[in-house]
């Protein structure tokens, strides 16, 4: 049994009269890819927004198990989830910094580390050696990730000028640059062609294997889900209707019903 | 295709002529004259005709030649393109020659008192532009009340210098710190605001400070202003024509003839150094994590949060540092004028500084200089035409926005590069 990285327990999110997530419990393991699927409006992105601090969950708890501590993500508000807990995310509609270069995008992701090294800017102003060293390391990390996604030659171009598929990949490695424990990907394959989504699968499997980062994935593209997920959670109307391996999910009557409706 | 285009252009220009007739007919064409103590309308149809023809013809020509303009880069013409390319590639050389020119400027043969005054004024605006560039250009926070920090700097300098008799070099940092504190004070309530709403609140803040200065009579002497602000000294050597017994002054110490220009030249170099410090600081800080976070925040705040960048601290530092430079410029203004009153810190000042930053090209340091020379120079050239000054000012802005919609120098160079070894300007 692999160690559980994320335990979501009885998570509930209510917007006024609308119950977006209803008493949801699931867990995600380290070095596994956990997919959250479900029809439109099932509450998948809301789960992400709760996990990453963009929404404050109405009830329930979300525990992140690190090597020697257990953090309740509910206690961290927006940017602190990424800064303190190490949960990174990407967005359904890509959110890069379009007018900044590819390299700069990755450097911003390493902001907190560099900010400390620059002594809140004061050491940085005078080019303190410790800061220069840290900055070089950060560039090396950026370069490492760019090599992996094959964008090193475009490092100095504006991120907004990249092709769509490359922007998706860049957003994922940018999230990886904060060195997260858990990576939450919101529909990373949306709008990708077959070749690009195969590359995406490769990248995600690499992150899972080499970086031992837990991946939480929302996806509509079933080819991606079925191929790479180790574990699938199916939501409908904010409720978990099924969980199991990809193969089990494919054959589950409850899941088929949620997607296709029942035969009369 | 070509013919269709011609026909539609002619139609369009005739329509423009009609609009011009409807507008200028009543405004220009009908003039009331007093005749035998009765008001009579005396029509001026000839002028109206000229205006209408000019409008229609102008529209026709723009249709023909510069209709296919690019949204991002403005009107594409070979001249415009080559100028753009020149400015973008030779930025460093231009900046260096500008610095050398400004260093030798006071000793050029044609330089007189009037030119020096204009140069000092331009440098003050350049410094303010550079300060505001941090807030608007880098952090993307549209601040329409920047003059408030200029005022805080000027008044805190004046009050400390008058009441405590502290020298310029002590009061300058104090004024900067005070202005930075006001920057944080403004920053806190507007943290959640963006775009138009932020602009409105900052505008109101600027007015609040001005009204406060106007009404807090005990401290600021209200509309009477503060007089007798001490002049700066040259490292302890004052600029005085008649020194008191045994007092060393600038000209006696260096064995020179006294001339009022000495003080002007000193002020000129003072503001030049202050402005260059602002510039160097901005160039450096852009390449530090905080500068990159400012720009990232301008691009996408939500993405910043997802990467663990603290938006509150990042915004507040931008406000504080921008305000600090405004405060430095303010204390220079106070010491140069020796008299300040709320009159000097009206909204139009904020508007001019914002115009300089926007027209220069958001975030571009060289752009701020070009825009300042252009706008302030224009205001000066048209000084004799009084009421036409603002028309020229507005016209210049319209022209820049037509030809360079993203500012004079719009290209942004990355703060850090992997391949090309480029100097960032």
C-alpha cells in the first residue's frame, strides 16, 4: 500500500443555495495519478479551488501528508497553499504571463526562494554572492524543465507567442518549479491534438516517476484519463459516484449512467 | 476591389464632411455680434466651408494611405518602422549619449538661465515619470494620484527644514520615507481593487492630500503656502552673494566670482543625480525577484497566487517604492522653489505624469525621457500661445496614440535571458 498523500474528508462547498460539493471524501497517493472526472458542472474545478485555497470550503477537511507532518489545507488561504503547503495548480484556461519570456515565467514560480535569497531585495540590489548563486541555481532548474519539454531554444521568447500545446506544457512545468508535493492539473489536455496529448502523457508520467509528485488531474479527454491514471474518482452533482482503477471505471454502470443516462 | 475601396472611401469622407458641417456649422459658423446694442447673428460660412473641406479631404487621404493600420503597432509606414527599429535596437546608445549630453549641458555655449530652468523642470518630470513607472509600468497599478506623494515629499521636507533647520541631505531621506509611508497607507485599502476602480480611488487619494494641505492651516499654512524653505548647500557651503563675516560660501571657497547661475547649475546636477539614481534603481530592481513579481502581477494576479507569490506584499512594495521616489522629487521641488503651496499639486500634475508614462511606453525607462522631452518641450514651445498650449498637448498625445498605440518605446526586453547576452534597458 502506497502512502496516502492527500486525504479529503467530507468536503462540502456551498454557494448560497447551491451545493457544489456534497460530502466528498477521497484520497490520492504519492507517485500516483488520480483523475477526477465527471460530466460538466459536476464540481470538479470547485474541488480544485477548495484544495488550492481559491475557495474556502464550507465544511470538511483536506489533509496533505508530508514526510513528517500532516497539514490541513483548509488553514491556508490563497497564495499560502502554494507557498507553505506546496500544492501547485494549473488552470483550465491557460494562465501564463504572456508578455514575459518563457524563462521569466519559470523564474516567477521560484519567487519565494529567490526573494529570501535576495534578503527582501536588499542583498539583491548589491549583487550579494549568495543571491547570485541562488539565482544561477534557479536558472539551472528552469533550464532542466525546459529541456524536458523541449522549449530551451525558445526560453527568451514571450510566453504568449508559443503555440497552444507548448503553452500548456509550460504551465505545467512552471507549476513544477515551485517544487510541489501535489500538482493539480485542470484539464491539461483541453484543446490539444493527438500528438500533443501523447507528449503530455509522457510528461505527466515522467513527473510521477522521477519527481514522486502526486498528481491530481481533471480531464474530459478519456484517452488521457484511461491511459495514465492509476486511480479515478467520478463526480456527479458534487457527489462521488464511483472510484476505482481506470478499467473498473470504464465498466461501471453508475459512471455510464452519469455520462449517457439510463435506458428506459 | 480597388474601385470599391475608392467608392467607399469617397462615401466615407463625404459622411465625415457632413458630420463636420453639423458640428462646426453652429459652433464656428454662427457668431453673434453686438450691433446698435442688439445681438445679431453674423454667419461665417466661408470658414465653415474650409473646415468641412479639410475634414473631408483629410478623412479621404487617411482612408487611402493609412487605413490598414495594425492594432498592436499602429500605422505601419516605412519611416515609422525604421524609427521604431532604431529606437528599439539602439536604446542603450541613445541613453548613454543622452546622459553625456545632460552632464555637459550646463556648460554649452547656448545654455542660458531659461533653458536651465526648463531642463530642471524636465528632469523633475523625468524623475517622477520613472518613479511612477514602477507603479504603472511594472506593477500595472494605474495610479492617478501620484502627485500626492510628490506633495507629501515637498511638505515633509519643507516642514522639517523650516522647523528643525535640518539640512537638505537629512531631510531628503526623511521625505522619501514619509512618502513611502503614505504609499503603503494608500496601498492597503486598494489591495483588492483593479483597473478603473483602482484609478478612481487613487485619484480621490490625490485630491484628499491636496485638500488636507489646503485646510490644515496650523501645520501647512493652507493656501498661503510655506515660505522661506532653506536652499540646499554644496556640502555645507551655501550659495550666497554676500556672505556674513567669516562665513565660507561656495564662491569664496572655490575662489570664484559670485553668480546666481552657480546655484542653478548645482540644482541641475542635484536633480540629474537623483533622477539617475531612480533610473538605476529601477533597472536593477526589475531584474530582482520583486521586480519580476511586479510584472507577473501586472500580467495575471491569479496565476501569481497559484505560484505562491504574495500579492499584498508585492503590491505594497510597488506603491511604497514608487511613492518614495515621488517624495524625493517633491523635496527637490520644495528646495528649488523655496515656496510651496497646494496650488502646485493639483490633479493636472498627476495627469501629466501618467501621460508621460503611458505615452513613453509602459515600463520603458527611455520612453519616459522621450515622452517628457516631447510633452514638456511642447508645452514650453507653445508658452506664448497660452490657450493653444493644451490643444498642442492633447494633439501630441493623440498623434502618439495613433502612430504608437502602445507608447513611444513599447518593446519589452526580458529581465533575464538564457541565450542572448543582452543588456537590459
